[in-house]
C-alpha cells in the first residue's frame, strides 16, 4: 500500500504518470510500453520498478514476457491523489498521443490473433492444438449431463457409466458377464456411486421394467448381440416417451480376426443398416454418422447413431 508522500514523489515524474495512465485500463508488456512511449527498455524498466515497489503497479510473468497492470488496492486518499494527477494532464498533447499509440498496439495484438486463426481455419480440428483433446472435451461434455435415469446396455465394467453417474439421477448397468458385474459393482462402491446399479442380464431380455429410462445407450456392445435388432427393440422398450437411444459401434468392416480377438459376432454395421434398425424400432429424429476413423490398420471407423422415442400424443 502506497503512502501519500511516496505517491506524490512517484507522480511528480512525467514518464511515470504517463505509464499509470496507460496501465489504468490495459495490461501491457514492457515491449508494448517501449513502443507506445518510444523509450528504451532500461529507462522504462527502472520507472516500472519504482511504481511497482511503490505499490501502484502489479506485474506477472508469462513465459519470457513480463506484463504490468495498475494496482487497484489503494487507500481512498491515495486513489484521490492519483485521480487528481491523471485529471490534471488528461488533455495534454503527449497523453493524447500515448492513447493513440496504445490503440495502435492493441489493434496490432488483435490482428496477430486474427491472422493466426485465419491461417488455421479449416485445419483447427485436424492438427495438434495445445490443450485440445477428445479426453478434455469428453470431461467438459460430461458435466452437461442432466439429472436423468440412464441404462447402459452391455456395460462391461461401466467406464462411461462411472463418468456419468455423479450428475445423473440413476444408472443401471446391464451385462451378461458375472465377473464384469462383480468388478463394476466393486468399482462403483469404491467411488461412492450409490446411484449406479449393476444387474446381470442379457441385452436382448433386460431385467428392467418398461419406460424406466430417459437415456439408453450401447457403447461397442451391439456387435456382441446375437440379434442386434432385438437388442435395440429392448432398448426402445426401456425408454420413456421423448427418451433418447444412443449407439456407438463399429462401421461395417472386413477384419475377420475381430471374431477371435474380441469375440465379435458382427463385423460392424453400415450406416444404412443402423438407420433401418432405428427406423424399425419406431425411433424418430434418427441420425447416423461416422465420428472417428483410425489411422492404422485395420482402419476401424466408429459410428454414432441416435434417435428419440416419440412422445405420447395427448388425447
């Protein structure tokens, strides 16, 4: 916190007062201040150090750059001194020139950013971008989960269900493997997920009542079903009117080894087949799209299919 006498001494220098006027509304780097004030770095740095030590400025490091900003944590008496000094010179020609140079620097900043994004337009999702990952976006989107009832068919250990559970109302995980149900139950208990329930059952004959869920999904489970359409009709039965069915599965492929390696019964499903399945179930607003393509052999593609159970018509 600056003292009155010290503040008066700091404000008595024209350069320091010019710096304060610039930094009251904008955070600027040393290089930007050099450009605006047309002064050498050593001279500006010495003034900045005095103002910072006097409690009138704050600084922060950003890589190799140091940015300065005005410190608003002043006593009322100090704030009044600074206001009076700034008002006294506000219409000075030098101050007006500084403000014009400030706007030019800020515009240059904006243009640098604009040029960068213009250059990467149409490539932003195709190349590496720091901090942009499907994992990060997945965690972001999971936080949008509303308080709804969910059924995970062919859940396995229920990795996706564990991520959804903290924000869902209740999730039922159905799997035909006793070991998967046992492990999933243990994991849910360890994480305190009391709204996550595992049941042993077949996805073609689910041990749950009709219209018990707002969302039913099958994540890489449908190609393990003996009768995929029957499994989807079961999912439809579980949905409440207006509920949504989501299926993530492989696009049709010819990698026969998948039958032995992953116990797959079906080598994926074409977009048309998945669409017809959804249509036969009675779903509406159907969308089927390829959402991922692997870059290495056997070049699996992932389909995302979604549809809604029609709402009941009021009589």
